[in-house]
C-alpha cells in the first residue's frame, strides 16, 4: 500500500539541483515566489471559506437551504477541489490518505444535506450540514496555511546564506584591476578584497593578513585570523586588512553553494521515524473508514429513535477528526526547523536520518591532526645526519611536501617560505596514505614520512631513532627524511591542541560517551597529545584501512560509533562509522563520506550537533505521541462514547476545528527548536 502523507497543500516543494551559486539563488527566488503565491491562494481560500461558513452557521433555516446549497457547492468546488482530486487519485492507486477522509466526510454531509434540500417532505424536521462542509474545508485550509507559513520561517537561514555572496569580484588580470560578475570569475584568478568587503569566492591567500568574520557559516562569533596560505570561504566578511588570494573553487564547487545544496537536500529528506509514521498511517486510514461505518451502524441499531441525523453526524465526525495531517507534519517540520537551526550554528546535517543516527551513538572516535589539534603544526627542530645543512633539509622536504595536502606538509612549506628559501622542483610525486610521500628532487629519490615508511623502505636511522622517540614523548611529530635510500634528517613538527578541544571533550565525557583518539602518528606522540586532551584510549600508528578496522572492531563490541575527522585518510572510517562528522576545513572527500559537516572546525561543533539532534528527535517523538494520542482520544469521542453518560456528541464542524488545532500544535512544537 502506498505510504500516507500529509495533504499536498502542506507539502514542501521538492528541491531542484543547482549547477552554480547563481542558479541556486535563481531557483531559490523562484521557489520563494511560488511559495508566496501558494500562501496568498491558501489565505484567500481559508478566509473566504471561513466567512461563508460563519454565514451558513447564522442562517440555517429551511428558507436558506437553496442559498446554502449554492454557496457550499462553490466553496467545495473551488476552495476544496484539491481534496477531492487527490482523494480520487489515491483511489485510482487503490490506496487512501488524509484527503480520502476529508473527501468522504464532507461528501457525506453534502449529499445528505442535498437530499434534505431536494426532498424536504421526506426529511421532515431534519436539518442540513452545509455549514459543516464549509467550515471543515475552511479549518483544514487554515491548518495548511499555518504550516506553510512555518516552512517560510524555517527557510530564513537558507535565504541569509544566499544573500552573503557579492555579485561582483575585483580581479587582477593583465596587471589591471577589473570588477567582474561572479559568474565570470575563474579558478586560478587573483582576487583582491578590501577591508569591510565580503569574500566573493573561495580561495587561498597569497598576500596580506586580516581577521575574517565567518559567523554566518560557522556560528563562531569571533573573527578568525588569516594569513598567507590560509583558506577563504566565499560570503565571509573581511574585517581588517587587504587580502590578495587565488581562486580555488567557483559555482557549484564553492563552499557556499555546497552548503545551500546540502541544506535543501536535507530539508527534503525523510527520517526513519517518518517512515515508521507512514507505515502506521497507511493502515490507519482504512481502519478509520471502517470505524466510521461501524459508528453509523451502531447509532442506527442502538438509538433508532434518534434517526439518521446523529448517526451520520457521528460517522462524519470520526472521518474528520481522524485526519492524519498532524502525523504527516510531526517529523518533517521538526527536521526542516532543525536543519535550518543547525546551519545557523555551523552544523550541516545531511537529513533526518543523520539526525537520528547521532542520537544513538555511545562511542566517539576522534582523529588527532586537525580535529583535536590545530592542524597547523610548525617546524620546531631539525636534526641532520651531517650530509645536509638544516636549510638544505627544509628545501628538499618542501619540494616534496608542497605537493601534499597533509597539515604536516603545510608546516614544512610554511617554514621554508618564512626563511625565504628557494624550493627546488620535484617530479614523480606520489602520496602514500598513512605513511608519507615520495618524489624526485634534484634527480634524487626522496622519501619523507613516518617511521613505518622508512621501515618498509629498508632505511635504518640508527641512533637518530632515539631522537625521534624523545620528540614523540614530548608530543611532537618526528618526520623522517631520506635521500637515495640514505637517512638525511629528522624534522620535528609540533601541533598544538585547539583551545576548544579540552572543554568539548569534557562535555562529551559528561554525557557518558566513550572517547578514543585514532591517528596514524607514532604511539608516543599520540599518547602525549591524548594525555593533554584528557583522552584515556588511544589507537596510534594506523593506516586508513586500520582506522576502518578499528571502527568495525568497536561496532562488533556492540558500540554505536561516531567518527570525527577531516582528512582524505579519514573518509573510509567516516563512511564505516554509524555516524560520520567531518570538519569543513578538511578535504571534500571526507565531507562527502560524512553524515554531518561541521563548518566550525572544532569539537564544540560535535557537542552542538549531538545536542541539537537529541532535542530534534525528542520533538519528533513528542509530535508523533501527541498526534496519535489525539486520534486515540478523539475518535471514540467523535463516535459518541460519551453520549450515553453526558449527552455529549461532537459535530463535524467541532471535529474539523480539533483536527486543525492538532496540526497547529505540532508545527508550534517544532518551531521551539529555533530557540
């Protein structure tokens, strides 16, 4: 049986994939215009239906029956037309949804009233239900209007993101400054940004120093210090100094476009909890129709003296009050609000499934470099074998490492630039994941990496290995350099712990999480960093495949594991984990493999993601619980179980009001996540 969904008038439009930032902005503007027209149409239909319904309730005498018939026919055919067409479509597919309940309930009331109007002598002293038909349509449309307005509020974050990117960029071409449209900026262009201006496109700084406000993307209120070699994100605000940078991504590949695309996909995704609600609702509708029929029969058998009017009224009330609109809104509204709120805080969820995954984790595995530590290590010591001077060692190492994306490579390249050294040309570069890299420098085969790389290559560093052990025990990372299979030097690189890491780790531990640090670094170095960070369990010296195996081992122990990382070598582990969280400062591959992208590249983002996910799932459960409890209580009352004791019976109009109130309460509860 086809899954039951909310009525089409409160279903958000499906997102369309954009090809670049401008296209996405245009599509968003088109969607906003379509949504505004939808709101105007719903508002017009709801208001006019409500006014006609109030008129029908005031003038119900026999003399007005023909007038009410005409008004009801117009309202049902115009304002309520979609309910009937969707119910017919569902019937053709041999299924039923909430439109089926509305269509059957209002049609039953309309046809009975029509019979009374056409044959008043046969239905002597029997009233009509024209006002019920009109008011039910008006109330359902009002509920849809409230939900549609709520969706408009949840798209605020998306609109703010789209408004960040400037329309033009100041580009340096042929030694001339030219202001060109964003669409004409190309990868490799040199862009100039003055203080107070927004960064037009993504790139890497080549000249200048500044503090950049990235709060709209990361949620971090303090500007971030930027200097040569640092990454810039289009849409962020340059606060202080003038910057010159090289464009690295444009259009659909830019960080801003990817964020917008991710948000739109996430808001359209379906959470596992929603699938459960759909399965329940798919059975629920036929059951409700059966209950309505049984209600009508029971009234006719148990209270025949009352006639057909109370029986029909009870049956119609059951159909109306049981509309599963609140069930259909329970999960999607919570997901939509949470995704928007997360984006404002620098946490990008890939959808409802990602939200639910995060709430189930009990073990958090943290990568070291760039996750716990700054990921911007510096060279603090060089020990040579005597075959090369320290400056020669730096230049040779930089020739290889300038072609690598690893943070340790960046430290060596940066040290070379600071000392104004000439970096020789390297060829035949090859990155060896988890070990290091190799290239031909000045015609000589050069290796740089960890001790495992040297061991696998059969290179013995002899007594220098003791120096490496000492450096590692101090929390430094020793890099081994070999030229033509001969030891050349050990370069000590230090990577300090981020200021936010230790507080975030304590918060995670306070939540009862088991924390482990997973790294390809030497055991001594990893343990020194772990001690400073307050992490008891360390798995060190592992290759990318080893990281994945470590995750699998934890899962086999019955643990639900979250992996937090940022590099290419973290991607397999991020994909294997029950929930993967990738730092946006890392590689695109890591972000693709993850369930959550953290725009604020620190562990506080992990705490924020878990907190928001837990609150969202709690709201989902509250919404579903209320929606189903409402039906459990409302259906028997509508059927008339209280009538023998209190002579209390819900009219179809009262049932429609209760149904609309239920939907509004679900939307209001979801909007609490915005605070």
